[in-house]
């Protein structure tokens, strides 16, 4: 578990390594059988993050303005920016445009909470944004995809809903039952100190596995067309840059420091794990393009989040003791 914990703390290195290993495997061996690993790896990726999800935070108040602003940005601004970038940059590659849209439609993850904590923001607000963003994003994604991409990508609405039930709501139910059992058996303090830290590394293992599979399945094409990675990086950089600038501007103008930092991380951090799971499971053979883009997004997201912590005091002032 210590190795997994180290990988969880060093995703900026672990994910590129998984991508390189996947690329090497894809060039040396058959990848057809790897599709059988997608569902198990998906559940390994999503279930552990659901165990520590605090649904009861939905009942707490005190940060309504920050919550409303976050979800407005998450669902009224960012998906349409991603869609426009996809149409502009990938006019002949609809599944890459789909990957960009999926990455924008599923806001917040455990990293939202972690990075908000590192920057000394409002953790309670970040937790609530994570829960609300996850639920709203899961419910809204099929409709956004059908509405925005239905003309260029075959979208089976029922199939997408079933996949979301499989990769979001079933693990969420299982995770909440696990959390309730562990707290009842060992107590809240023991759960927080001994059990809660054990789950995120398992999720990291699932993430690295799915990234490995996604890249392995595109190995031959990536070697034949290495410019494809650069082509993917440009719209991703543009999307994240817009998101950081816009969210920072809104947060500075309208919110106190703690809520402002939570807002930035609650809108810029995307749940790439679930986006990757949907891309790999819900859109058939051609979805490997979407999965590749989402896998690359991990690198930008983690690196940019770490750098933003260094500038948070400059943007929002130093937290008073």
C-alpha cells in the first residue's frame, strides 16, 4: 500500500509512466483482450473514491453563493466552451471533440478537496461542491452529449444512462454502505484515521490501469502520427487556461478568500476518472480517441493544480491566522 500511496501523491509522474508503458505494450502485443479489463478497472477506479464521499455535507449551509456560482460555471459556461473548442479544433474528429466535452461535463473530484486544502481554502465548501457537481454532472451528461454531439456521434441515451448507473451510482451506493459499516464497526475517529486513507490509493491503481489500457489501444496510431498528442494538448491547454482565468476573476470579485479558492478548484478540477470510464464504456470502438484525450488531460490538470497553489496567496491574499 505504501507504493500505491506514493503513486497517489505523485500522479504527475505516475500517469506519464502508465502512458509510456501502455504505448510500449500496444506496440508489442495484441490489445484486443484489454477491453475485458475496462469494466473491472473502472469499478476499481470509482468505488474507492465513493467510500469517502460525504453526502451529508449537502445538508449544511453557509456558502450558498459559492455553490450557485460553482454550478453555474460548471454547467452553463465550461461545457459550451469545451464544445466550441472541439468544433473549432476537431472538425473532422468527433470522438476527440466528445472527449473534450466529457472532460468538461463531470466537475470536481477528490482532488478538488485536496487542492483546496493545500491552498488553505474552505474545505467544507469544496466537499459540498464535489458532491453536488458529481451528482448533477452524472445526471446531466447524457442530455448534454445528446444535445451537443448527437449530430456527429451516435448517442444511445439509455445506454449512457445505464453506464452512468454502473460507474457512478452503483459504486456510490456501495461506497456509502461501506462507509456506514466501517463507522458503525470501528467508530468515526478510527475510520478517519485508519480506514479512510486506504481507499484513494486503490482508486489511483484503477486510474493508472485505465490510462494504460486507453493508451495501449491507440499505441500504433500514436507512433504513426506523433503529432496527434500535440494536436490534443492545444485545446486542452486552452480549456484549462480559460477555466482558471474565468473562475479566478469571478472568485476574486464576488467571494471571500476561502470560498474563492474552493470555487476555483470546484470548477477547474474535472472528474476525469468518471469521464474516462464513460468514454471507454459507453461509446463503442471509436471511443478510444475520447479516452486518449481524457488521459492526456490528467497531466495538465494535476500539474496546473499544483502550480495554482503556489499563486493562491497572490490572487486571494494570505489566510489570516
